[in-house]
C-alpha cells in the first residue's frame, strides 16, 4: 500500500492513469483550466512539472482520485474494477481499524520554516477558476484538529485560501466536524485552535479526510484499516498535533476565534460558484514544513471532481449504515457521480409515506448535505442511472409520492439552488421521491407488470429465445 | 500619491449592488493584481472611491458575490490601512467586521 503521494504517482503511471506536463504552465488560471477540462473528459491525473514564477522542482499533482480507475488503484484493486466491486471493497475494509503509530521524524521535516521565514507564496497555490476569491492552497488536503475535551482528532478535507504570506482563510462548513470542535470549544473559550493543514499525504489518508465518518471516529485509524497498515505520524513543530510523516507539505497554524477575513467565493464540488463568501475562518500560520521539491496536491474543484467519487462512495456507505442502525430495511445505496453529492438512490424492501418520513428525518437530523433522494425497490439496480430514472419517471406519484422536510441551521450552504437569504440562515429542504409501489396495492390486481424481457414472459419462452438468439440472426 | 505611471490595479468583492459608495470614506477589502508570485494578496483599507477614475487614482475592479466581474472600473484612493487580523467572529459576516474596524479606527 502507498506510503506517500510519490508512490501513488508511480502506480498511476504504471496503470496509464497519469499525464505529465513538462511545458511551463501558469498557476494563474492556466493550470486550473487544463485540470478542469481534463477532469470533465474523465482524463488521467495530471502532474505539472514546470510552473510559472516557481523554480524547477516545485510541482503540482492534480485530480488524484477523480475517476473510479484511480480510486481502484489507490485501494490496490485492478484499475478496471467495477463500481460495485469498489463499493464492496470499501465496505469490507472500513470496519477494520488500525491505529496510527508515532515516529520521531519523516520526510515532511526535510525543510522547516518558522517566523519571518514563513512565506505561503513559496508554493504555487493556483487560481483555479476566474473569479474565485483567491488562490487555494488547500483543496486536496486534510485539516487536522483535536477536541481537547475528548481528545478526539479529526481529519477533514476543506478548502483553504492564501490571504497573504502568513494567513489563510478557510471554509470548513460550520456544521463540519472541524467547525463543530472550533465553535463548541475554542470560540466559546476565546482560544485559538491549533490546526495542521496537510498537503500531499498518502492517497488513502486524503480519502478518509474526505469521507463521511461519524463524530468521534478517528480517520487516522480508518486510514490504517483501509490501507492494511498503520499511518506513520509525526509531531508538529509548534503544536501537539500529529500529521502523516510522509506528507509533502504541512502548514501549522492557529485558527483565530476573534478574527475575520474574506473567504471565497469559490467554484465548488456541486459544480457551481455559489455566493458563499466571507463567512469562514481565519488562520495565522506558525510554521511550514515540507519535503525537498514538494509536490502540491490539488483538486480541480467543480463538476465531477474528486468528491464525485470518494465523497460519494463513503457517503453512500455511511447512509446505508445509518439507515440500518435506525431499522430501515435498506438493501443498497448509491450516490451517483452526476449528482454532485446532492442526490442519493436508496433501495429499500418497501417504501410508503411513513418510511419516507423516517428516512428523511434520519438523514437530515444533524446536518443535511443531500437535497434529493430517490427511493426505489430492490429490483432496481441503484448503480444503473437509466433504470433509476425509469423508476422515478413511472413509479413516483406526482401528487402523493414526493415528501419534503424543511430545516434551518443545518442546510448545505453550497447547494446552488438556495437563495442568498437561505444560505445565510443555513435554511433548506430535502425532497424524497418515493419510486416504490404503494404497500397496500395487490401484487395480483393492482401493481403494474413491468414490460421488460425479464419480467413479462414465462421462463420457458425466455429460455427458448435466449437459446435461439443467434439462430434468429443476431450476433450478440 | 499615485502618478499616472505607477497607478495600481486592485480588485474587490461585494455582496450586493450599491455596497460601494462614491466620495466618502469606505472600508474595502482589496486584492493586489500586480503580476508575480504574490498576486492576489489581500489587504483591508479605508478608501475613497470614484466612479470616474482620475489619472492620479488607483483602479478598482469589482466582482459580485458569485465572482462575476462588473464592467465598470472605479477610481480608488487609499486613506488608511486596516489590520490584516481584523477583529471579528468566525462564521459571521466578514463585511460587518470590516465596517466595525473602519468605525473604531483600528
């Protein structure tokens, strides 16, 4: 399993999923535009070797896991593993936790800057989209923080923007785990919160930072379990936090409880730049450590970015487990890439009004990241969007089959369809489209019979047709 | 005072139409558009703005809350700097903090 970004890059090269760009590319929009187009074409990961204004040796690795092939490689699976196989592999491994180990040093300590030597402009943070609030150093990152009351350490992937040579602003949502720890403890006591922004760790550590994982759960142990080996951690220079020793860059900082800065707007994972701006957090950098010739890892955020694979995958499994814990008869869940982590397809043994309400309440009780849910029966393959759309179009009653829950203070402020007023109040709604037959309908008398080859013919006819298929003149 | 040759171009973001006012001291967040490694560095200032930039003034481009660049370029004269570490509340409106800092003379 990969110990760092560099190992992962080699594996992608071997799999044919890496494109190296030797031509000089500008950090100001050009790198972002190349990366965005490559992402939308489902292209390979990109390694920019020469970046304008920066010396040779400082490079950028972009879109690490934005395709299922690269997710499969990160998990040590064959690159052409199916989506179902990747889901199954994650579900199999995620229950097995392996605690991290602490080491005395590591490559991330090869270069150390403190005080007046700190300059965030030493790294080619790209201006990814025209009109973004600034240059984002933290995109494919993990922010490490600790809850001092429980000692719980959280890893989360959040956006961080360069403010000047010594400051960052960021937008871990207020409902995020970092946002919760920061507000509940540090802001309440007016104390700065130590944080480490990790850039370019091993791919599975970043995967876990982006994962939907429960409060109190240690992503470091989850990463160990998924990798099959403990993550090696090393202590920061200016605080007690532990960070992956093989990372490319570590930015140590204090999140200030009494300061504000402009953050955003930013072209985000839903595929839009909403008006989420100026409502984030403000950080003062206390030290920067990095490897020689550091590789800046970047997610070219937007439609079908890295979140469309990894956040979708872990979100789907988390939804399934949460529903199971609440006694919902769930059989399968998919968060399709095209839905930008706003849409879930949930298969249940039976639907109906009561079931729909229970699912909506279960999935929106603390924070509500989904805005649409398709509820289907187990005969619909949740991974086949054509079949899901067919079920939605034909089985969801337009007057009785749509259920909506409204909430305030926990909506996803990055959801594009919300107004600026709703965003300010974190106000929103989730709609569930019940694409199941009413439970009171008789299977013999009322439930329509599906007019498909599999459903509407007797077995004997189907067997005969399949046996004679080539006889009829078909090749396949 | 800026001369015609060294006038600088800045950019700012506003939440809604009418947030920028002409001829009075206004708190503004600026980002520096000077090419180079430090392009887009942020500053907080109090400035006087004009809709028709004079040759002696810096230039200010304006973007909306969703990042769209507006066609008009304003003139800008920086009166005083405000601190980078601006007193304010996390997860609350940054522009409120900027206005308070300007009033308190930080």
